[in-house]
């Protein structure tokens, strides 16, 4: 129920150097001064990080309350993954072996991912500009927030927190075939010059890497990080309208990031996902997007 680049809470630095995170009015932590301070401290660490200078990714001293949120959510998601996650994601999760009893540091995530698929995690204070986010994907680098959701509502978050970034994405990136598709999406961004084409790539990414589902043994399973990191999405996705993979539709369908996704696109297999989405990311450029948009218009998917 959120997206990179659109629903991260804004982060600002005051004149006195204090970093503030501006939560939406509906955020469970909006009126909790301790949580707001904590969010500011964690965002400040990422802002102060000298990435270009080769400094190590910031380490966060997580509190017992934050570890408890991680423990609680990890346990709940594990039960749901048994029922709903695609077997490749489950296998990747087992290989990666993230802790379920404490919040891992991003460098620990990288240390586990690098031998599997070569991916590295780096710290982001919140919003990363779309093109920067994707350019890093092209280099097998994943920008991750480090904060946790508010402890009052551990099974809900309006923003992508470290539970989404790590339990959702890192387990997925531990699977070589999924990791290759995500890298190809990053490479695609370097080929797309127009903002229209860049957004089309991001929308196909949304309906695959974030909210993708796939048939497996006759069941519909999830492989998308946005579903697999969300207690609510995993309860809901089986009731949604399921369409076949369709690039013109995926790249032009309007969606509301604040609601459960009412339309999902299902791959018949990983081969099918690679043939359609992987091949799209590997070959897309401005002309391909222009053609797909014309196709979408011709089919009445978007207004002409
Ligand atoms: Fe995500």
C-alpha cells in the first residue's frame, strides 16, 4: 500500500541541523514525540552517511521495542509465507537466513546477499529520487530505509520500513532469477530518456516485483515484495481481480498506493515472468514504451 518515491514521509533538516521526518496525519506515530525523535535520528544517520567517501553503511542501535516489532512481524509473516509465498521466495529466504529475533543491520543483509546474488544494501533516509533508485538497482544496490513502523500497530505501515525493504525485498533478491529481473529494471532506467518511459518501467515494476503473483501447482502464490512484507496484503490478494501478464495494461493502469491493490497480474511460471517482464526490462527504451502506450490506447486501456 505504498511505493518507492511516492509515499515516503518527507525528511527535512532544520536550520539548527536537526533532522525531522514529517508523518502524514493518519500515521500511527504522528502524535508520538518519542517516535518522531527516533525517526529523525535514524534519518539523520543516513543523511550524514558519506557514501561517496566509502564510509560504512550506518549502524543503528535498535531499541528493545524495535526488536520486539521485528520479532512480532517476522513471526506473523512466517506463518503467512508458508501459505502464500512462492516456493522460490521461501527457498531464497531460507538461504539468506535473516534473523527473526532482532532487527538486522544493513551491512549484515549485504554480507548474506553478496555470496548469493551479489546485491548490496545501502541506507536511505526516506525518499530516493526515482532515477537514483533505479540506477542503483542497475548496480545491484538496494536503497533501504532503516526505521521501523510504530509499535502500536506492528502489522501495519503506511510507508516502506525496514521490514518491507528487508523481509520483502532482500528475501526476493536472494533468488538469482528474481534478482536478475530487478537488475534488468535498473538497466532499463538507464535506457529510458523520457520521464514517461521511466514511469512506465516503474509501473511494470510495481505490478511485478512489488505486487506480483504467480501460479504454482494450481495455487496463486505471491512473489512481490509489497505483498510478502504486508500482513494485510497477504490476507487480501486472493480476493483481487487477477489478470494475465500484460505490459500495456501494467504500464498504464492507474492505481491507488494507499489502498490494497484491487488488480494484480499473475505469471504462469518464473519462465513466463522472465519471458514477459524480464525481456521487457532487458529491451525497453523510449520507442518501446511509446508503442506500448499506443497499444494501450488502441485497446481502450487508457483514454486517447
Ligand atoms: Fe518496495
